C-alpha cells in the first residue's frame, strides 16, 4: 500500500495516509477543520474549497462544474472530491473570525447567583476504636448533613476509602453532586471545584470554565463543531447518522472536540483536570442526541420525534468526557424535535418564564425556534427558515467570518458596506444579507412582492449609478454590490431575495400563529429578545424593514439576548435548582407544530411579502 | 522455558505449565479444587495432600515433617510444596459429600410470600403522530405507574428504544428493579423473570434459582469456595488479601465461581441467561468485602472495622456477574466485622426480630455469631470459637465429607459411630467431635475440668474395653476410637478436648454476656435456633452435654434453623420490603464487642468447664 504525506497549511500539521484517501478524510485524521460541507461531502455544495500547492491532479466533473478554470489551474479543488495520489501541501482557507464573535457574546447580563450543584464537605472523621466500631463508610456518612446521601454509592469510593482515611489522619473531603456522594478526596479540598458550561451549536462549540462556588468565569475557548464536515445543518447530520457506525463517528467527533476545549481551558487557567467535577451541556435536540449517541433519525421525518427530551445527568466516564473520574455531565431538557435545550436555556437565561407581559424569544438558525411567554404560560414553535441567514443557498452567501460583508447601509446616494477582517469582500453573511435587502427595499429597488426592478425601471427612482448595479445574468437579475474583477464580485440575486422571503415568511408566520394561539396581538408584545449568533449581530432596523421583526413591535422593545443558550448552560452548571425549574418549565411549554396547522399556509403566504400590510 | 503436562484425577483435566510451577498453581489454572489450606499455602497445615502417580521427586523438609515415610514413598505430597519439574499425573482426594449436605438444608420452612423486587410492565405504546409528538421515552414513561421511575436512566436503554419500539409494533416490556427502570425488552415478556439467591460461605457457595414472580425454587447448585486454597478461614484470606493484586485474585475467584454456579443452574433448568435479572448475595462481612473487592484488612486487627456495612445494590456488569446485561446484585447489610450479613439473613429467615419472647440465633463457625432478640431489641456478638468444630486444630479433624465420623453414641457398653459415605473412618467432623466428647463425659472418661482419665483411673469406672482405648502417645493421652492399622486410626487427644473447651467456652461466655446485657436469665430463652452447616447437623443432646447449649435451655426449645443465611438471601431476592426491613434492623442491632468486655475473661474461664456448675 502506498502511503503519502499530506501537510495542511496554515496549521502546519502533517499526516500520512494511504493512496486513495480523500482530502477530507486526511483532514479528519489530522484534526484539521475544513470548511463545512452542507451537502455532507457529496460534492454538490462546492463549499469545501482547498488550495493544493504545486498540484496538477485532474479535476473531477463535479470540480469542473463548481470551480472556474483559472482557479482549477491555480490548484483549487474540493476537499471531498480530491483523492490523494501523491504527497501534497494543502492550504485550507482561514476560519478564525467566527469563533471570536460568538465567544464574546456568552456572558450573562448580570452575574449568576450561585446555588451550588456540587457541594464539598471537609470532614475530620473520628478514628475507629474498640468502643466505636462503625464501618469506615458509616463514620463518613454520619457526618454528612443530608440523610438521603447514602442511597447510592460507587464501589470505587468504597474501595479507596479505608486507605485514604488512614493515610490522611482521617481527614477527607466528600464531594456531592445534587445531593449524592460522587467522590472522596484526601485532606481538605472543600473550596476547590470547577465546571464547564458548554454550548454545542450546530456550527460552533463554546466552553467556559467556571468556579463552581463563586460562579466566576475563568476562561473560555471555542471551536467549530467538527461534525459540520458531515453536513452544515442538523438534517444532513441526521441523514449521515443513520448507521450505528456513523452515529458513533459523529459522537466521537463532538466528544473529542469537547475534550479538546476542556484541555484548552485547563491550559489557559492552569487548574487541575481532576478539579473539574461537572460539565453542563446545551444544544439543540439533534446535537444532544448525537452527543449522547441516541438515535436521531426519527427527528428528521414526520412526526419528528426524538428518543429523549428530559434533562438528565450522566457519568462523565460513560461519555468519555475527561474531567474528574467521578465527574458528571448534565444536559438541559428539550421540548420537541426542533425546539431544543438551547432555546430552553434561553428561556432560563432571559427569565422569560417569569414575565407577566408577553415576551418573545427567537433564535434564528436553519430552524428559527420561537418562544412566546406570558404569565408563566409558554408557547414554543420551530419555523423552518432554511439556511439562508447562515449563508447557504445564497449565491454569495457565507458565514460570519473573514471576507464577509456584515453591514450594508446607504449614504450620500451610494451603498456602503463593511467587511469582517477589513479584507476584500468575498460574500455576505446573514446580517449583511438582511441589511442589503432592507436598503434595496428602502430605496425602492426591491418592491413589495420581492421583485428586483430592472435597470430601466430603476433609473428614474434611484438614478444611474445604483440602477447600473442591476445586471442580467444567466440565472436572472442580480444587484452587484462589489466588483473587483470577473472572478471577484459580490451580488444579490433575485433568487437570493426569494430565499430570504421564504425564510422570514416562515418565521413571521410562526410568530403570528403563536400570538393568535395566546389570544393576544403583536402590539401586546413588551419584549422581543433576539438570541443566537445571527440574532445578536442583526441590525434591528433592517430586520424590521424586511419583516423579520413585526412592524407592530417598536424597536425600543427589541433586545439582544446574547448567547442565551450558553448563559442557560452556565445557570444549569451553577444553580442546583435549575434542573427542577427547567424540567417543570418544559412540561408546561405548549409546543405548536406549525407544519400541522391548517392556517400555516395562509399565514406563510401573507408573511412572505415585504411590508406586512395587515398590521 | 520447559513446559510440562499435568493431568489431574479424578477430574481428568490436563493443563500445561512452565517448570517450577507449584501444583496448587497448576490446579488453579486447571480450575481443579484442592483441599483447602488453612495456612494459606505456607505448608504449615499439611492439609493439601495429593497423590502423585509414579513419582519420586525429593520431598521438601516440610513434607517430610507432615507426611510419614510410607506415604511419601507412595507419592503423597503437599500440593503447595511440590514444584513441577516433569510431566505428572496427580490424584486429588475426593470432596463431594460436603456439597450435598449443605445444599439440602437451604429451603425455607414455609414458602416465601413474594413481593416482587423486579416488576415488569408490558406496554402497548401509542405510536407518535403529528398531534402527539412526545419523545419515545416520554410515551413509555407516561404509561408507567410510578412517577418516581424516571429519575435515573441508563443510556443503553435510550439508545435502543427507538428501534425496539418501531420494530415491535410499539409493544414492549419495561423491567424495573425496586422502582427504577433497568431495561426495556421487545414484545410481552412480563411474566418471565428469574433470580438467584447465593450464599457465599467461607467454605461452600450455594446458588438457588428462583422464579421472581412465584418464588418457586427451580434448581440449586453448590461448590466449594475456591478462595479456600488461600486459607480456610476468614483471617488467613484477609491476610492474603493485603495487596491489591491478591485482593483482586480473591475477588476473581469468587466471581468466577458464582458465574459457574449460575451457568450450572441455567443448564439444569434450561432458562435463558438474559431472563435472570437479580442475584441476592449473602456472606459474612469478609466474604462480602472480597466479593465486592473492598479492602478487608482492617477487619482483621483491632478495632476490626470494615469499609462498608450497609446493604446496597450494584450493577451486575460492574462486578462481572453474567446475567441479564442490566441485571442487579443486591447484598444484605453487615453489623460488624464479625457479625455479617449471613447472620442478618438468619434473623430475617427466622423472624427473630419479630419475637417478643427472648430468642437466640447462633451460627457456629470459626467465629460463632450470636443474636439475642426480644421485643424487637437485638443484641449481636461474635465469639472467637476457633476452627475446632470445622475440624481444624483437631488431630483427626476434618470437614463433614466422605470418611468423616459424623455421629458417635454409646450402646451396650460400647462406642458406635457413623461414617459419611459408609467408608473406613478418616477422622471426625464437628458433629462427631461433639458427640464423642459428650459420650466420654457421660461415661466419666472426661472429667468436669476436661481432663481425660488415664487407663488405670478409667478401668473401675468404664471397664477394661473402653479403658483400653486410652493410650499414651508422644503428645499425651488419647482416646482411640478406630484402629484399623498403624496408619489408619482415629483418636481424640487431650489437646483436642482443650480446643473444644476453648471454643465452647467462648460461645457460652458470649451467650451469658448477652443475656446479662438484656437483663434476662438463660431460663427466659424461649427459642434457641441453631443455624449454619455445623449447627444443623449437631446432636442437640451432645451439644448440651458439652455445654454448647446452656443447660438452662430445655432441648424442646432448641430448633434447627436450616441454612438460614441462604433463606435470608432468598427473602432479599423475592421481597421488595426486605431491604428496608434489614437496613432498619441493622441500625437497631446493638453489637457487643466481647474482646472489649471487662467481664469476658471471667465468664470465659467459667464456661470452659464441663458441667456449667452455676446454673
């Protein structure tokens, strides 16, 4: 068997693979992140571009279709299509900006008051005597405050207890988690304890390290979710997870990534791994299923049912999470197949369940999860927005990373834009997309129905310069925002606008149906919380122009909720009462299945137009 | 490295071992039982006799001391002393009788009324629809009667649930153990469930198979405790267990043996292994520590403290017990280092805790565990009887197996005896020993102080024939019962009588101190229960003559309790309320440490005499 050496840049990581291995597989081996492939490595999305140095391998038909000839000549290929048949040096386009953005948003607005989930008791145990012959465990247990503590005991604790007591002058620390003894330690370690709050997003994983007793956030680390090489969205991942082997593969990827982030916060903070007793994990229903290696396939097809929604705790060793050997992993509960623990965490983080006045919490991703809460009554739904706001299915769409236009505005009769990383623009991320559509609606280039005016129609309205940006290409009309060369332009196509209309239509229809269900009006909404990585960078005004935020809600009532999923994970890490609160919360949430509503099609159709005529 | 072939007879098992391996090690490998070695394989007890065919290997100094020349010439050796330096055929003296005896005693006097510990629910689950999108687990849980059930869930259950439901028309059976879900099974298996009650004695292990729902005993199997090759009594086993490796070795031996017995009851009954959900284990404190691989060393030295006394349940897989993968192992609680779960099981089996009138339960082994109960108040103590009644430290002592004199009586001026297996006598077992001493006391050959009369002193009292049995040898006087040849005799020595006096003195002192502690008199005792393998074959009358049963207790009040430890294990297997009963029972038992009592020495000295002058 021929073996070739592959070097990945800029990582400078080398890996040896047998002939015929694909570049994505080599990247998996090298633990190198390749641009996510929404198509699940089938070559249909053309997103996993790589630059192969000094390479003239014959491109595949798919590559010829997706990559223009100049770039093919330069060595650009698709990682999922390129079989390795020689030593190679492969450059992977950089992806650092996205991490920073999301990680910065994860701090709660106000400090979380700690009600410890992990409690440690330092005990000076009476040594046994002829008049006090209680067993070793009994003399520990008799000093613990809660008589419930002894119901469950790990054999490993009992096995080490006798020596541990006798070698340490009968001084030891008992570690409990939610009232159960999970470990015993030599001497007095009662004040030391850490935990991680981990938000497993479909795209990004964030891990913050906290002092379990003060709540202090010590450090944070983040990375892309490595599962994204098997599909950018939950549906393609579920699709991939159909076989036991693949399900296991996806679990291993995320467990390894979580362990890497834990390694990172350990090295950043200098604490001991064994002092981490708990990780609190939050993700959408699919992410949590994959993390636990629960079959997720039935989430993908009607009636969209998962294996488990309850929030439970598990032993860290059973999941392969490398913290204290007796550590625990706790997860928040899900509500439905597409209303996951991440939005439940958001409810916890924003206190939505406590509000009397109607309050909306919305997290826009491929599915927009929406919560409407008032007087402790909660409705939830999931609107199938599609991946438009994440840059997929948009001609020049991309994630919020270096080269993405993230803001667009009109000034002095011209369009202005901002590019992440201050580099030449490569495309739009979601917030840029919303901005540009809003601007074009405002200046009249996009009409009420979502149609782009032709250049001729536009001239009398916006003048020659802006009208000149409207061009006809093979697929129809497009509005060119950036044009540096034939191969470096960024434009908004008619098709893109239709994608956004479908997305915002689904979301708005969801909001309208929930409001109807609660017998209130949109005007009654007192707080409109934007959560998630997209929601938090969205320009409120633009969002309202395109109708993502209903016009009946004044912008003064719209707030950025930050990364409320991560904050919810922190609360579940730091507060012993959160488990009970969320589990009862989830039981009371009324889930509305939009696809099963007879009024959905009508609401959806109405909501697709720009202008929201009826409110 | 030279490798030799060793064949063991009568097992007809062959094993290959490197040169220098000892015969006991080879026997371990071949899973062949060698006579237990009370000395822990140190060669000092001389009990592990084997016959090596066509063998002339040079005996060790120890072997020369322990085995007479004729036997050495015949090829008799000690298994622990013989290093293998050639191919060998080794005959191991047979040991089958003992198994039968104990196993037959394990049935409860009245059938145990079942209050199931394992409950199975057959559920017809509603398939999910668009109007009922509960998670798979939720729709199972909602059909279960007990709202407490969902607190703990095994990931393996959740992982298989979705397919299991869909492949079986949404019909499944949920298995619960003491209120917690432990497994889910396809279709309707609700009426099938088995469990094993296992008594791990220091010498013998008994395993009975029961229907968990009817309580019916289906079959039983027993074997020697394989740990006995590392010492016949608990002290030598604790001594051996001091290192982690040895502790692990002892655990592996007993776990393997329990698995072998489970295999046996499975093959005898034809049931499926996966239909066994629970094993209920009972043993003395040390046996339970070794079974769980808990450090036992501190039980051996003052203040005699174990790691754990509480009765808990563990996962069968964690202990390597091969039943249903989700099976459980439950153990009864211990009271003290030398008052174990076996005697607690006896209290449960005999209902001693329910009696108003004072009641004694006594299990005589190397330690005699004694319970005194009245009006729900229980005292416990452990009297260090030593191994005399088990045949150790007695010149011609042996266990109750083929060749042992188990009964002795006087008739027509002569001594008569019975030998187990109707073969030529090889020695006494405990009951034979008690009988012969009682007969010799009755006819006047042993006086009040325990002294054997000389032949001359005896002639006027018992006549020539019996007096002629009294002979002087190098170690002092002995009473010869059997003499077939120079090398085949069985006699009772003065030293043997002293050993029995020490043993029965310790036991009687224990009883007296407990009675004193409860402020009652021996005459008040309404029931005197004899438990354990020795107690159940003991002649009550002889036991009273030698003072093992106080003379103040009429024999009509003395009962055989059968193998009450095993019956207690059965109750813990079959009754869900037993765990709570015994755990509260154990908390109320007042343990008396005899070695710490200032009055023990006086009581002990008085109790050593034959005749019990003061009552």
